[in-house]
């Protein structure tokens, strides 16, 4: 347990010293006070992490101390001690916000346990608050990053469809944020207080996926030792996300179609129809029309899913969003990894803004987080990003299969020099090599003819 700064208030010196000794032995820092007024004066001055107060004291009792502490800082745990326990005083103390109520006499272990419980409850409450804020910040589409015309149109679609029951199909390349949009729809809907359940259709075999979607009865197959509820049931009243729905096999597609049409299904091994009120959102990075023509996806299921389509543009088609995304990901990576990287330098930002980002937003997030974690200073430079960033974003993108590593390296070096207007110092920094190494490479490529004194041409 983390060691904290405690305040013990009791007008009985022996009890005050007993609790102080127990808490010091547990590793905490302790201040003591012989009256409620003295204790509140100390608390106002030092803002202790936890207060332990006696209930019955002259002039100001423990309930008044509790009220004043909670008024000053609602989050500070207060433990009330008393030798005159009644149900009424216990209820009054707990209703007033006391973390615990402990009856005298008690052992050092008992008070230590009460303190541990109080801090654990505080930690869990803070963690839940953080998670709620994180979810709201991450999935509130009003705060989604990107102000391009394409993304503004997406936000407008989310607003329009959120409160409907209509099935939504979100389409886009890998990494464009399809799940983020699905969660934004749920969080903006009147189902926001109900479950948001996701199933990755591409990650599960047909048999397992059927059980995951619809559940199963005990004994319905080997290993089914008890009844299991499926995702459709778990999402009742809320939203079910079918991620990469194109990967469902044809036999299961027919069962999914019935569930969507009738809003009912049977568990695997069951015979009783189960009705649910579950809103369906599906995602796909494949051409579903082509899959229908090839007989790999049921056309009637496609029509059932394709009631409303939201198409997410790839990042290369909304380049004006790259810069604000970089800043957002930098801020988030700093927070998540406890770093204090301040900004991208000019070369790094230019490099990242001109890259095609084939992995879209997810690739950008990963690239920034990796750079933040590995950076040895407060500024991100081009050298902090993988070499394939420059390769995949430039003309070398079209290299034929079988191109040698040496030839790829050569093309990358010349492209970077061109990007830097032949400034070799800057090019070397972007490539993550020394100017001497760059000069040696150029001498090698140009048949040994290379001037030595022009590292900063251009």
C-alpha cells in the first residue's frame, strides 16, 4: 500500500498515541490533534490524505469534523472511531460520507485494515472516474480529431443516425477508425447507458463465432459445461458491433440474417426463440458488392446490413487532418506514457504530413507513440520515425517485388536528398545516419567521385 499523510483527532491522549503508533508502524506520516478545532486547523494547513477522528469529543464532535472535512474536500476519506456505538450513529456517520466506522477498543491490525480499505475504495473511485472521462473523451464524436470536409460529413451522419434503430454499415480501409465511429454512434444515442458489445468476426472460427453471437445451452457440444449467453443477449437494449462482418462464413450468414430480420434467435443446442432489442452496427474493409458477386457473401444479408452506410475516407484523402492528428496523438502519447515531448520539428512534421499513411490513423498513432517512447529529448525529429515511413510515402512505394535491399537503400537516400533540397546534414538526420556515412554512400553510388567539403549543399 502506498504510504500517505494521515491526521488523527482524539481528545484521549492514550488513544491518540495508540493510533499514531499503529499508523507510523504501517509506514504512514501522521499528525495528531487533541480536539476537533485543532484538527481542522491542521487539516486546512496541510490537506491530509485521510482523517481518523473520534466521535465523542467536547465542543466539536466527530460528525462535525466529518462534515467540515467533506465540505473542504469531498474526496478525503474519513474514518470515525467511537466507544459508544449505536446503529443510529453508524448510519449517520456513513451517510455523512465516512469511509468506515470502527468500534473502540480495536487492534492495530483493525485500524490498519480500515485505512487500507479506505484508500483502495478511493483508488477504485478515481480509476472509474478516469475511465469514464477517457471513454467520453475518446468516443464523443464532437471531440474526434479532423475538421476536413470529409470528416465533417461523417460527423453529420453520426448525429442523424445515432438515435434511430437503423442498422449501420461502416466501411473503410484498415485503421481508418471504424470502431471509433461505431462507439461514437452508441455514445450519442439513447442507448448510451446500455451495453456496447463487440465481436471480431475475423478472429473466430465458424463454430466459436456462432456460440459467441447466439450463446449455447449446456451439453450442446463437447466442452459446453454450462449455459452461455451470446453477444446478442448481452447487448440487449444496447448496441452490438459486428467487426469485419465480411469474414462470417456463408452458413452462419443465414442465421445472422434471420436474427436481423426477426430480431430473435435460438442458442446453439436450444429450441426456444429468444427476442432481443439490440441495435446492430457492422464494419468491413472489403468490397462487399464484389464478395456478393463472387458468392462469398449473401446478397440479402448485405442489403439488410446496408441500411445506412458511413464511408470513412483514408487519411491520404484528407491530408488537412494529419497535422491536428499528430498534435493530438503527441498529447495522448505523452499522457499515456508519462513523457513530456513538446513538439515535432519542421522536418519531422513535413515528412509525416507528406506520407501516405497506408495504415491510416492507427499507423499514425503507433508511429507517434513509438517516437515519444524512444525519443531522447523533448523534440521529435524525422530520425525518430522508422525509415519505411519515408519509403512508403515516396516514389519508392512502387518498387517491384525482388528489388534488392541495397537498391532500396540507394533510392531512399536519393529521395531524401531531393526532399531536403540536397542539404546533406538534414538528409542524414532524417535517415538516422551520420553525414560521414551519407557521404560514403554517395561516393559508393557515384563510382568513388564525391566532394568532401559540401555536406550542407542547398
